[in-house]
């Protein structure tokens, strides 16, 4: 299922201010908070969706990239390693509350203190993100491609199904927290009794302890393995661009949330074509005879061969444009052009007959360099093209 537009998720317009975005998220966070909607899976998904949208739209750089590329890509630095949210866990989400609610989680102690826990008192654990490089040809970049790649990573232990226990009887409710995953302490102060809540030190927020661990994963719930992942690369990506796949990174211990898979795009240089933004450049060499008489020549393009007409009297340095034969923009119908640079090739060695013919033509006025007043320079033609 495709993701909803982040602006639609928060119910704000694209030009909304940072304050309007913050207010919209605050409203949704209160409405869908898991402690306010215990056992409601849809509310929990809405809560995570809103947090993911806010995580992007509240960051100026991420918002700018999202406005340009949508969900397809994240061309960013290491700070954007998690892509656009995707695999955010509860710890990530509640860390936002210092900004939204003024320094703390307003639900701690109000709905029962389970703000950083997941159903049944279990603390949510998130797997590590995984980074890979994908090398793409110019044709794959121009048309988009699906890549199936084998990734070596942490996977769920099949023996214990990720639980980390030898069997179900190996689970026991934590005696320290009584299965809640959290411990509460009451302190007497001059202002009265103050209650604080913290993660249970015995079960680390799990709510249960394992008395007999799995013999394969030794209680971790994950093992080293290999997974074949299908990656859909959108058309128009560029060198250094990062894509993020939610939940395709390393598996998390004992049924936690998997990390993200970060895909770094690397372009394979083309044999004859050179990419310049969304345009493609091809250097074509023709003889001065073809330039003088005119001809038709096939040139390579991303989509195959294309025939172009060389007009009689074509000068070296001329640029011919093949409209729409370049690379498309990401998430756009616009496509660049192919620019064909004309270069006049001069033979280095001539036989006697060829030399005699050229010497006869050398005295002809048509073979004397005599640029007309209307002849434009290479730079003038380039300027004219881009304008």
C-alpha cells in the first residue's frame, strides 16, 4: 500500500508554517496516543503515521527534499540515514515530545505511564539500519528498474520465531515490575508525594524474563542470514541519492521493529553518452565532406538508435537537440533532452590522389575560411539553447 501524502496525514496545506504543522501534530498525537486507545491497532498506526509525517515536515531540509521528490527518494547526508521516518519506533516518537509538549511526555503518569512501552508492557526495540550500494546503468536510471538484491543481515531466528526462548514455557512474568515493563517510585517532598516512572532494570522493559534461551540465537531472537529484497528504483535518480525502504534493515531482537534499508545510488558511466543533469550529451564526429554535403547519421540514445539529419554546410561546434531523449526528473513527467555536439574530423594521412583532389579545391573561394556576419559562436549557440 502506498503512503499517504504527509500534508494530508496532518491535515495541513503545503504552504503551512512550522507552527501550524506543530499544532496539527500535537492534536493528532493526543487523539491517537496508544495509552488513550489501548489495544486499538488502527489508532497506533495513525499515531505512528502522524509522527512520521511530523518528523519530515518539521525539518526544513527534509521538508524541502520531500516537496521535491515525495516518498521516492532522500538525497541527504548521514543525518537522513533513516529516510523519511518509515521505521520510527516509540522511542523516536516520544523523543519529539520535548519540542511538541514543552520538555516531556505529557502522557507519563496520566494514562498509566506506558508511553515508551508497547502492548502488554513490552518495550519496543528497533533493529539497526542497513546501508547498501546499487550500481545502475544510464538506461536503468532513465526508465526506472526493479532490482533483486541478496542482502546479508540480521534475520528472525526461525527456531524460536524471534522470541529468543527455547519454548513458550520459558517465559515468566518479571517479578520486579509485575509484567508492566516499568517501575514506579513514590518520593515524599515538601510539595507532597511525587511519582516517577522508569524502565524496569530486571527485564529492560520487556515485562517478561526468559528462563531457558533458544539454542540457536542464544536468546537474541535474531541470527545472521541472507534475504533477497526487491528494490523499485524510480526513474531519474542520480549519483549519491539515497532511497529508504522501511522495515528492510536488520531484524530487531525479540520481535521488535526492523530497521530501515538505505540504498545509495551509484551511476555506471556510459560508453558513449554523458549525463549532465537531466540532459544527455553525445559527441559526434563527422568528416568535413559530410559536413559540406550534408548527410543522415544514426546516433545512440538512451532508448536506442535515432537518425538525425546533417544539413549541408554544417559547422564544427554546432549543437543539435533531440527533444525528450534525456533523463526524466524524479516523480515528474518532464524529461531532459539529448544534445549532439558536432565535431569535424580531419584525416591525418592522405594518399596521393586524395591530396591532389584537395589541392585543386584549395583555391576555390568556397574552401576559404570566411565566417559570415551571422555565424554564431559555440557559446552564443549554447546560451541561445538554454534560454
